[in-house]
C-alpha cells in the first residue's frame, strides 16, 4: 500500500496568494497528493498555475461555469481540484443543478490502476441566502447520490453545533429548521462517506463549545468546524487527520487547512 495525502482548504479570497501557496506547497510534501480548494478567484487561479507549473494537474470550476456579464463578486469565487503528477484527472465538471454551480466541482482521478471520484463544494452562507442555502443543500445531496464520490472536501458553513454523535448535530434554521443541511449530511452517510476527523483522530470533546475542532472563527471569535474531508471508509485506510487552524491563519487564510494521510 502507498500513502496518499488529501488536503482541503478554503484558501480565502483575501490576503496574499503567494504566501498561502508557499504554505500549501510545504504541507503537500513530496508524495502523491489530492488537493481541494475553495474561494479560488480568477486571479488566484492564475497565480496557482504559475506557482506550481507542471507540479499540479488542476481543474477549476469557473472554467466550466464562467462568470456572466452581470455577475457580482459572489459569483466569481470558484473551487479547484488538484493532483500531483502521475495522478491524471480524466474528467471534471460542475454540478449543473446547483444554485451556484461555480462553487462546485467533481472530478475523476486515475491513481495507478484505480479511479477515485473527488468532489469539492463551497456552501453559500445563511446570513446572505437563507432560503437559497437550504435549496442548495438538497442539490448537493442529489449530486452525492448520483456521482458517489470517494472523497469529498468542503466548506459547509454548517453545523451550528458539532457533536461526536451524528444524530446530535444541530444545523442552522435557514427557514426550514435545517432540513436541507440535514438531508445532505444524511445522504453523505448513506453513500458510505465518513468524516475523516471523527473517524480516525483523538477528539477533544470540551476544547470548543460548539465544535470538535476549530476550522473557522466567525468574526475571529466564535469557533466553528465548518470544513470537512469525507471519505469512503471501505476504500481508504486512514492514518491520520489534522485541522491546522493556527497554521492556516498564519499563512494568511481564515480557515484551517485539513490534512489526511491514507493508505490506498
């Protein structure tokens, strides 16, 4: 078996991209790696391509759903799926039935003689689009149920209250008492995806009031675990999952970078 590193990071549209990419490059190491990124602007995308060159294969959501003439900044935040050489991305597309296809991407990666289905999602925030957020989660659930990803990395902007027990998760209301988000998270479970952090790591149950591990702080104060790597438990033997929040902030982001090492 060979170790595969999987990374998920809301890289943030603010701050200097080069500093964040230096940190990402360090975290990637020298082995095989799949990277999922959110909040990738058009400018950041070009900087990533220039910085990594041939070291990364890359698919970008705004290549499949370019911003339109009257789109505002909220429609110019894409997501990306990257892989190191020797891991060919054989197909990719956005989730066309999502309200914000530009914040979605699915890809099939060829790794040795295996094909790995990868999906990355960036949820819109409830404070901006409460009803739309719920509808979006139903479309995410549909996409997971149809694509059957092996790896899913995302910034969910959920839940309100985290828990070791899945049944005790509390989602924001979003005018539907959290039904959309709950349907999405239930669909993830039904498709055999497990939360890499909850599954494999020693958890600190009392460090944060509403989350198992911090991945983002609202207004720099309220700790939440909004960011995830989900994986098909029967396909991957996980050897560790880390949320590097302090390191992600120091590099210029506002979310933790999640790192999972797994044996394939």
